[in-house]
């Protein structure tokens, strides 16, 4: 009898485990299904000056070698990792304060080995240029701008999903409004250019898509993502718009040249139109809404990738301390450079941090640092690489 009880208990545990795995898998054979396929894994070894939070990273090329450049906020350095070897290849220490340093680092642009731009938080004033050896080259001191705090607070962005880039002696940057006055307007000055030759600013407006007009959404739904498509085109993706805008970037500034549909039939605009939203209500809206994340151009395959977070039923007890963008399922919508849809890939939530995926020669690099990963190590960061063909 005792033997039968033990056997029954073991079988019950096994069936419970199998059932829980089936719920977690959602009929996925692996962590994804769809257009993109997993083609590799890269592990980067970390030292005592690094963490696995590569929140502002991009692939660059130095003498034909593919390097992952990461802005190390903890160490105040720009770290370069050999993609083939998975090891730290080079580190540029960023000066703190003073005539050749920077107060609070936010972003970077690797122009070439002689000109590496380091941008401070929320502004371009005080940006520095260093070379590969870490030597100071120049410091930007553009004119102050009327009607903004101190004449320098641009609310300038320089992140993985809203990069600042340099072309033909001009710095192109995106910015968010400084306060809530833009809500209810049709557009705001969200794109700027700093002409390095003339040392002058120019500002341009982005029009809100029609889904924003006449409604008040939570603040996060007013954000956007962008990427340089080539030397003359720029992509702009709004958080709750099913279309992507394409802008021309040239000597005369920027101008919208077209929009293309980049969504799925099931997409629904979130309903957050309320006069008063509590933090709990806001979190519920984020979990239970479709919303778009980063848009990225893949120059190696001439593809456009757009991130779409999928809604999931909000459970206060389970989700209270979780970031919705780290645990919900998401899609990657892939298009060619003529804006034709190539395919869609469904990713399980909780495995990767989709906010900071990057593009390399081998494919899309997704860091395996999802909020439900329990075996994270302090001395490495693991990327799974996915790719799809035309």
C-alpha cells in the first residue's frame, strides 16, 4: 500500500510538470515560431566592470572585424566585444566632468575610429568626441535655444530604439516634449538637426497619427522609435500606430515621403482614454494592450524589423512586480526594403529582453535576460541569434 502511494505521488508530480510545461510552451516547439529561425548563440564574457544589462549597444566594424559596442553606464566606458570570440576586445574610458569630460552619459555614435561621439543625458551641449585610443578630440558647444530650460535641455534621446546619428557634418536626433503641453496637439518638434559646420540647430515636426487625435492615452503610448534605413531615409514607428512613416534626410532637412502598413489584422488601438488613471490601471493597460516597440533596419539583409508586444490578461498577484515588456509574448514583423511583408515571428515572453535586440551580420541578436530567467550569471551575457531569408 505504501509503495502504491509513493508511485501515485510520483506520477502526480510528473503529470503536473508535464501540464505546466504545456501551458508555458503554448504549443511552441522552441522559444519561437515563424519567419525567423534561431541560427546561433553567442556568449560574451564579462569582467568585474561590466553587467549583462547591455541597454545601449550596436554592432560596428573596425578593420573588417565585427564588434558589439556597448555603452557601459556602470563603468562610464564604451566597451567593444569581439563577436566571433565573445571576449572584450577594447575599452574606451569616458572622462567625467571637466573641460574634456561629460557629466552624465546617455548615448553614442561610432562614426569611425577618429570620431566617436559621446552624448550626455537629455542634451547635446557638452557632447564629446574621442578617438579609438580614448583621446579627447573635441567638445560640442552649440548655441543656446530660447524657450527651453537653460537653453540646453532638449529632452534629447540617444538610445537603442531612438538613435542619434551623424551624417555629412550634421547630428540628427530625436526628442520627446519636455512636458504634457503637447497632448491634444496635432504635432510637435520631435526631430532636430545640429549643423556642425554652421553650429546651428534646426527643428522639425512629426505629426501624430490619426489614432492619437481626440484621445488621451497613458504617457508611454505617446513614444516612438526610429532608425536610419540608409544614407537618405529614416523610419519612424509610433507606439500605437499600425503604420510606419518614412522620411527623407537630406541637405534641406527632413520630409515625409510615405507611410506603409506594418501591423497584423488583430491589432487594436489601446483604450486608455480616461481622465484619471492610477498606477495599477496603467500597468493593466500595458499588459492587456497591443503596442509597438523598436523598429530596426537590417543593412546586412536589407530588411526592416518591427517589434509588437502582444496583450496578455493582467493578473495583479502574478504581474505586480513584473515589467510587461519583459514577460509578455511578442512578435517581430519583418519587411524588405521595398516595404513588402516577408514574415512574422512569435516569441515566447519572459526569455529575452526584446527592447534591446540588435542587428549583426549573422542576424538579430536577442539578449537572454528575460524577467523569468532564473539562471542568469554575473560573468556573461548570452545572445540568441535569429535570421530569416527572403
